[in-house]
C-alpha cells in the first residue's frame, strides 16, 4: 500500500490542495498532536488557514512520506550489509556501518 492509497479522495481547502492534520497523522502513522508539534517545529510543511487552523500541502507531505519510506528501505539494506560483515568477521567494517546507520536514523 502506497501513501496515496491511505489518503481520502482529494480535498481542496481555500483553493489549495491541502490535507488536514488528521490526514497527515494517518499517513505518517502518528497522533495528530505529533503532527501539530512537528509543524510548529518546521518538520512538516504547513500553511495558516483563515480560521486559525493549518493545512498541509498535499504534494509536500507525500514527498516527505516517500523520503521516509526510502530512508527506511536504505536503513534495512545497511543492516543487512552489517550482518553480512559480521558473519565474515569484518568487525571493524560492521562497526563503521553501525555508525552510519546511527547517523542516518531519525
């Protein structure tokens, strides 16, 4: 299932293609309060709405989700390479890969 499969049909708010905080939370599999905190911190794109709420640009959120999925895949591949390095006795190399993984992990 892709990120767009988890979205409701297109919602346009105030002439812009925006998602609600709840929709973003469902996509990222977190609670809405987490999305609100991330938006305030600039980690999730948001635009102010006239009613005091915020909307989240659909395309930017989907890009964020896709990058997160790609990062998860890359981290999984690095874990596999680290396990292979350990299995052949390349302990120093496995330690280097572990440091790389720790650097990349959010």
